[in-house]
């Protein structure tokens, strides 16, 4: 009989536990549309095992409480939509903090919700939903619930709409198709999946409006994560830009990037404390810069912009240059917020 023993006093390290709540992860989505909803986090785990020398155990669940019932311990890391992870963590009294943001196929780290109506519906703008039945996304969904509710309030409808909350991200679209509601708010990535999976007929619904962007899928550490392990994992996942195989597996343009939190944001005139000094700089700039978007101004800009991960504030002038204007643009595509 042959036995292999570890050196005296050396215990085998437990696996690194990762809860994956990303709705576009392959085990949590449908694979009806090629290249959408098939994120292979198992390949990311294999990469981390090879680079860190640790074993990684993935648990896929739609909510954090369901995952905790399975693993019966606090995970080391959580991957999921920012609002959903924070919502569940707060309810379960878990401490979480973001380590990295996952870029989507267009390079964005944010997500939006879309207001859907039936194609033949006469509504052409949000104001046309006055007094009608609108199903928002689940309460824990920032882009389909909080952001959508704020847009309806700012639209100043003649008569408040009758709001309902969906129990799942696709419930609103299904209720809309069945004629139970007049409009539904779902994540912007969802309509093609619903059509591809046969849940919604092609051409049956159309987009009426789009919500403002909110933080998207993030990698979080928990309060019990080893500090050295957290730094190592963060460094590994933000260095995937040359691993085309992993970018394809994660349906991502640039993989994970460091989160642009408020401390790293350029959130005031001349930046933090108005010192015109960046708190950090990349080690190397790319050889070629690619313009993501541009926006027209009416007059000469009166000062430098302020920016966060989701908003860009531009000081502008009116056409006659007699009044100052401040424009708020979405950071991911330049669309005007206000």
C-alpha cells in the first residue's frame, strides 16, 4: 500500500470558493444565441489555478443566499452584477468590496435597462405611458428597477403609471407578450436571448427608451478573503488583455479592469481636491488611442470636465455664449442624461 503524506505541520490549503451570480454565465443563462449568455468562468478558474497554484471551486447561483446554503460558508470571491451582489450581501450582513469590473463585448463596464412595449403600441416616448401598467425589474436590479423608476419620475407623466415589480429578469417581457402589462423594463442584453430561446416572438416587442447606465458585472472580495490572495487574484484578472482565448470565453473586449471608484474618479474641477493631479497612472499607454464617442457642444467649454465611471459633466455655453450650461453625459456612449 502506497500513501503520500504532506510534510509534518503543513496542511493542504482549502479551495478558493467563488460564487458566480452573473446572469450571462453559461450555467445561469441559455445558449440559444451564439456568443451571448455563455460566459465560461470555468476557464477563468483554470487560469487562476495555473497562475496562483491554488484550487478554485465555483458555485453558480442566481442569488447569494442560495449559494451560501450550498457551500455553507462565506465565499472568498463573488462575481455578479454590482447592485445584486450588494443587495444580497447587505441582507445577509456580508462585507463585500469590488476588486475589478468586467468589460462587455463593447468594452463597457456598465449596464442599462430598456423599456419594452409591444410593436403595435402607439407609445413613442416615456410620457405616453401615463396611467398605464409598467412592470419594472426585480427590486435588486439597479438598471431595470431603480434607474427605470427614476426615469419615469423625471418624465413628469400627466398621470402616474401603475408600477409592478417582476419576480425574475425575464418576467416583465413575458407578461408584456401575454398582454398583462403595457410596458416592461428588462436588461438591455435580454431581448435577443428571449427571441433566440423562443420566449418572445421575433418583432413582437420594441424598445421605447433606455435607462441611464449603472455599474455592471464585478469581481468582489468578501470580508474574510486573505489579503495576499485578493491582491494576486485582482492582478491576474486585470491582466487578461492578451489572452484572446479567455476574452472570448468571458464574452469580453478587455477582460476585467480596475474599478473606477469615487476615490479614483475625476469628480471635481481639476480632479481630486482640485489639485490637477491624478492619484495613479498606468505603467504604459497604448500605442494607438481609439475614440469611443464624441459629443457636440453649443459654445466654447468654460472649464475641464468632471467624470466618474458612469457620468461625465461638461461645462458649456448656450449658443449666444450668454449663459453657462452644464451637460451630463453617459460615460459609456456619450448620450445626454440631462
